């Protein structure tokens, strides 16, 4: 592979996946008859959530990324099975059916049936998906014309699909499609369709007089034919949703803007009913529904509209006449507007919220006592739409539902930025999301402080211990101070109090405490070892103490213990080893001692957890000396105290720990220079392998093994400048900072009264805390990589600017009336729950200032006169700071709209804004930046410079760039250069010519792109994103850049050609994200990390592009990606299950990442990390092709991620 010297190669990784779920369904995917799981599908991932009856909450048990774009999901059940399969349509052109592997906790495909070519268009089936309630057929439909029906059969416990039966309806658009419950009769479909045959380019479409029809399709099982039934029904133009009813009722409910009606095609029955609407609100369409079967053929039906109101539908059915006698509807409750809702058997409602956090509610009441409107009052749709009959309600607080869980969601995300806070000393990302949130995302785990109290001394070490082997709780907390030469022993119970009869040596600092044998304790202190044996006679506990002393003039400087072994290091460099006699808890010293030749012993470690649970003794010991070395010493009988491995370090080791993972022992080392080293110990030779290094802070690293009983593992607490937690999660080792924990040493403890926690000390203060937050409606576990802090805003944010710990945010909402302009006190909680009052063509807008350190809003000002903020800029005029806001007045989303545009100037006075003046402009000010002490505004095709005036801004320059259409982004490259992003014409490089007082374009892109985000990388290079999900990097040639700086006259007078600039920028990189980029920013999330390019996506994704630093690195990852692409080729028929986990949709990765343009110079890190999920044989095969070992490749992949993020 030829790599050019001036080329740029990026490595892409997604940190958080898109959270905008396109659909949610319920099914039984685990092997449990009473279980019910929730499947959430985003455009590029599948999540499986399990409901826990004990907590009344759902927990994610599976998250799988897919290669491709998911369109729709449903469930189907094999014949004779009690498990459901997941049916997926996607852009791969295949109908995929997945089964869940309960052992691996992953989905894998059992059927991948091709039906169309790769990609999506309006005639490609897959937009609509419905499964017959009796699991006999699967139907997929396109937006226009085509529908395909598959007959599903079970053969040898395998689901098989027949060849598809096609139904073609020319000149027909499908609005909605569902399967009807017909029992054992022929399967039927119902669809809302629109025939556009009589429309042409000259005839304007009128939605009020549209010809929407309710069309039925029937599958003739005997003839194996899909028939389009003739009994069509014209329905109102506002019809949006079809609700199929279960047997024995059957039929379908058609729901639209404030109306429903029932139709049964088998008996031609129709019932009509209006849906109550909010007082003063216009008709609101129904967007989703939930049908839940109760006992004795009863049903719980909920309809949900786009404002979040839920309505319950009651059906009276006469079994004798087999007809529906009455239909009733009533207001149920109001939740956040959702894409889909689901009702669990346990009586819980899940809301897949469209633009906010997802919610889980408990159904406390079915609303039987609420008021209902009956269909007996209406004989036709004309009666329903009668304007004289009003059916209104007022939204109220939750009465029938109770919120029990909030699941964080970051969609839609309108932008982000990197912010540094003094609290965590770690970079965090601020994201503005809808609806009305600013979210701070930090790599870390939050803590809940239980106890914080002063100590009578400066603590340097903390230990906890049980009193006997049978005890489950830690009963003693031992605090040692080397500065005061004291030891404090505390009892852990309902209260923490000092123990007077502990038999510990308290006038010397403690080096180690351990429960050994059955009922004994040992205390290791500077001048010896105290062995405390407890005996119980006639219910009375007596303690006997035995002391071991080192030779005269020699002290103990280091120690490590477990329940069966004790290892101490003496000041004369000797190593003493003890074992515990299992019969009488005696401490037995090994007769030989080993003298370390490298220097003083500074750290020791014995294994505190083992791979084999029956194993009780550590086979190895780590010995670190002050000559910057660490040795592995054998403790086995045939070669006890023999040196097996010798390893040099970059600094002295201050502490060491050995714990086990699933397969081997792992050594953890904390160094003096702030480095944390993790390395695997070979089980026989004790050699170090697979070594990983991470910088934790400026202080030396102190380690301690801690028990994480909730996740059934032993982790490592690493304390440097601030504490970190190392643990295993999802088969990966993670090291994550603990947020808000100010400790210098610590260890874990467990008690029935407090539960699982960590006790730590900093100077003379003791702190007891638990990992994760314990709140009523949200949870944080160690499996979560990002801690999220939420600041509630007034409206939906659109733009944000950060300055240190201050955020300036402009916010707006369309079609609502602001209650804040009246000057009266406003109940923000009420409007947060139910939204603002609706009014057509009305804007509610404001500017807010936030303090990110205190997470509070410090100032808010409303933008009156129906203004919508478009752009935001903070700049200096002289010594004063100003905030500029570009607005549009009376803006609507209709043709022939002529809003008025302004630039509002605010003076920043501390944490407040003072209105200075307005400046009217003749084009929308969509982009503003500071430029050489002036305000540069991009409006339409114009670039204009403004200076501050007393009554308005003063225009100093105006440049018309005639081949642009709408400037949406501007970034300053330095000096007099800028790059402009256009709404449809990509990027243009311009330079300010001070002699002519204009901007001159000298280079632009070879492609037409619809820019959504833009960021400057260097003086010649920009990265941008467009509204189709593409990311690109453009650079102007070096010779052109040099001419623009040094020989400007040669460039200035170049002729433009092809309706664009005289030169073209070079495309360095191309990549498809499947999420619309909304912002780019540079930085790193780790201490001492490498600066990279982060991005946020509209659907809530967060990721980064990391520049590869050498040609060898580029060659390695390119070869690795190609090798993985070969083994995961979707066209290969023979796949083992491990590889099937990675190919759920049957889509080629290269086609996916090159959706619009071929991938160029970008490594897909998400795809490369599939290497971890491959089977050992495939890993070895790929490693052999690359002349590496599998462990080398895994380390390479992990290292490139850890340079920038977690």
C-alpha cells in the first residue's frame, strides 16, 4: 500500500451509540415462560432489556451494533416453541430473522432472505413490516407500489420462508400497514394508501381533498396468492394510524387528527368517535398505540398523540351477534411524546420518547372511573367533525401512571463542546439536546457519600477485615497513620465506633491487616506481626495474642497477605514468607529467606483472588525494589522463593496487587510517576505478557484490591491525583475515575446495615461511599462508561458557546406560546410535564447563561415579538464582552414567508446580559464569528463585517459570493482566512482583502454537499459533515496555500470557472456515519491523551476521529480491517456462530461506510473492534496473515482507543 507523505489517515470510533430508537417491541426472547423482554432498535443497533419484578425496572442485557441501517422490527414465533425471534428489515436488501443466544447474550441470524438490491429507495420493500398474529406470514412493504409476503413454516425446529408473493399497486403510496387478527381464517393486511395517478406536475396537491383509502389484502392459503380486496373505504385525509384488534373482535381502528372509527371488513361494520382535544388546541394526530390482552378476552387499548396525551379505548362486544356494540374513548394521562409505547404483562408502560429520555411507568389504575365519550352519540364522520360539539380536556398530573425509571437518551443533539471542570479534573463533554436539556457527559462513575467525618490523625492507610472465615460482613475498620505512628480500630455496625478491646498494637502504624484461618486475625506493623486467635467457650469469646518479631534493628517496610499466606519485606532487603496452618491457625514461617539484590523492597503482592475457586494459595508473589525493577517469585513447594521473572520499570513501584480475571492472574502495578501498569502472568513461567499502561495523574499510584460483590468480581482501586476503579465489564477490562471522591487511600467493605461500599481517607477526614447513584428514577452502574449530569433548559436549545465554565445557549420552540413574557410567576414543572400552550406560527425563544460548575442557570432573557434565534456569537469590542444573537421575526415553514431579520447585541455584565441595541438586516444571519475585532456575519449569499455602534451595528464590508445559496457555517483558519460552509454547495476557502475591503474566494470543494457542521483543523484543512451523514476532510494544496499567503495578487485575480472558485480543494478523507453531524471539536478525554476530533450526531451519537501517527500504523490497521472484512463477508454461506454475531443484517461493511462516496483514508474502528468477538481460531488466522500474535493485535486496538478516550 502506497501512503503519500502529506496524506491524512483517521481512525474512527463511536463512544456512545445513537439513542434515537425507531421502534420498540415486546417479546419472549429468553428461555423463560413468564419472561417478557423489550427490544429497542435504533438505526444502527439493537438493545434487549429485561424486566425485573423485584425492582420494578428494566435492565439492558444486550447491545449489538449492526452493519447497515435498520428500517423496521417485529417478532415471530416458531411453531411448537415458546421463544420469539426478531424480524428486521434493513438497507441490506435482506429480510433478517434473529434468535437470541442466552449463553452469549447476543442475537445471531437464522434467516437472511434476499429480496432487493442493496440500498433504500421508495420502491424497495422494508419501510413497513408486519407479522401475522398467528405467525403464518411476514409482509414487508415499500413506501410506493410494492409489497412482499412470505409464508413462514417450521421444519425440523427451523424457521423457513417461502418464496415471496408480490403485490404491486401502481401509482400508490402506502402511509401505514398492519396485519389483522383473523384467527384461523386467511391472513389479512390493512393499509392506508394514497393513489396519486391523477396528479401531475401542473396539478397542486391538496391534502384536505386527498383520496386516502383503507385497503385490505388477503392471502389465499389454498391458492397461494395475495389478493387486493375490492371493498376499499375512503377515509379522512388526516388518518395516520391503524390499530388492529385481537380476536374474537377483529377488525381495525383507524385513528387520525382527533378522531377514530372502527371498521370490520368481514361484516362491514363501522363505528365513529371523536378523540378529546386540549382546550384551545387544534386537532392533533395519533402517532402510536398499545394493545394489551387482559383476562377473559378483555383488552387494554391506549392511543397516543403527538403532544403526549394518552387515551384509553373501551370496546363493548356482543358474543351472540359477534359485533362491536359500542366504542368509548377517554383521557388517560399525559406523558412525553413518543415514537412507540409498550405495555408489559406486569402492568408497566414503556414510552419510547421521541425527543427526551425514555420512561418506564407503572400502571396504577386502568382509568375505569374516568369520563368517556361513547360512539352511540355519533352516526357518521360528519357528526364527529361537527364544530358545535366540543370534546375538550385539561392535562393533569399523572393519575393512572407512576414514573418508576428514566433511561437516558441524548437525541436529538444539536451540538456539543469540550469543557474542563475543576471538580473532576477530567475533560467532559457538554451536549445540548432536545427536549430542553444541556447534558454534561464525563468519563467516570459517580459516587454516593454515606458518611464523612473527621479523624484524630492524618490517615495514610485504611484496612477492613472480617473476624472469622464464616462471617459475610466486614466488622473491623483499621486506620493507620505513619505520620503519627498510630493505629485506630473501629467497629462497623449500625454505627461506626472505636473498639477498645481489639488486642491490636495501636501505638505503631499498621502495614497490613488480614483475617486468616478460621477465626484468627493478623496485624502487621513496623516492629512485628501480631497474631490474634479467637476461641469461644460456653458462649464467651476469648482472645489470645502471639507476636513475631524481626531481628533486632530490623523493621518491616512492606507486606502482602491473603487468607492462607503472609509475605513481608524487611529493611535489610530480606523477604520472609509465612503460611497458615489450616488445623490450628498457626503462623508457620518458611525456613529460608531470600535477600533482594536490587535495592530496598518497596512493594509486595500476593494473589487475593483466583481463577479456580478451589485454589487458596497464590502461586506467585510480586516483589518491587527501589532500583525500578519488579520480580516474580515462586511460592510453590518445589521452588519456593525462587525468582522466575525479572522486569525493569520506568519508575519505582509504590504498590502492587494480583487478582484474577476469567482465565489468568493479572498483576497491577502503581508507579511513582503516576503510571498504572497491568500485565498478565503466565500460569507456569510467571512471565509478564499483554502489558497495558495508563497515566492516572501526577501523584504516585496507590493500589488496593476491592470486592465488587454486586458484579461478582474483585476490582482494583487506584488512587493518584484522584481515585480510579479498575474492573471487568462486558468481557473487557476498564479503568474509570470515581467522580467526587477525594481520597488518598481506600479499600472496600461490606455490611448488612450499609451494604457494599468503599471507605477512604484523605488527610484527617474519613469518607464512606458507594459506587453509583442511588436515586428514585435513575440508575448508574459500573457498566456505564459515562456519567451524565442534566441541566434543564426552558426551550429546545439550538446553539451553544462555551467560555471557561459558562455556557451561552439560545433556545426556541415553534407553535407554542411562551408563559414567561407575562412577567408572572411560572410553574416550570407543569410546562415540563405537559408542554406549552399551542398556537400556530408562534415562537417562544430565549437566551440563557449557565454555570457548568454549579450546574445552574444564572440568567435568562426572553426574545419577544415572535422572534426565532438563528445564530450566536460571543466577541470583544475593545475591553467589553458582547453576545450577538441573530434572529428572524415571524418565521414560518411555509412558502412565500417574508420574515424580518435582526442582530441583537447584548453586553455581558458578569453573569447577566444587558440589551444594547437591534440591527436590522435583509438576509437571515445564519452564521456569525469574531474576525479581526469585527463581527463577521454570513447571511444568504453575503459575507458582511460589522463594528459596534451606539445605536446599532455599523456595516464595514459586504461581499457577495454569487455561486453560494445559503451560508450556514463559518470557521476562522487564522490570519485573514476563513472557510464558509454552504447549505448546498459544500465548503469555500476565502481570504479578506483589506485593500478592497472584501472577501475573495480562492478554492472550493469538488462536490456539492449540504453542510451541517464545520471545524478548522489547521491553516489549510477543514473537517465537515453534511445532512446525509457523511464526514469529509478537505485541504487546499500546499502551493496554493503558499501563494495565498505570500503572492496574493496571483491568486486574487484568478478567473472563476464552472460557477465556482478558481481552484479546488483536495479531498483527504471520506466516511459515512449514519448520523447527521451537528458539531466538531478538538480535544481529548484522558489525562495526557492525544488531541483528536470529536463529533456529535443528531441522533445522540458521540465519537471521534483520531489521526494515525505513522505509516506503519496506517498499514497495520488497513491490513487488519481488510482481513476482518474477509472473514465477515456476508456472502459467505459457511459462518460459525461467533462470526454470525457480527453480521446480523448481511450487509457489506465497505458498502455501508461508503454509502454515498467511497471510504477514503478512514479506518472503521467500530468494525476493527469486532476482532475481540471472533473465535480463537479466526483470531489466530488473521494474526498469522499480519505476522502478529492475537494478543499483540488486541493490545494495538486497545491502545489506540486509550490514547484519546476510554
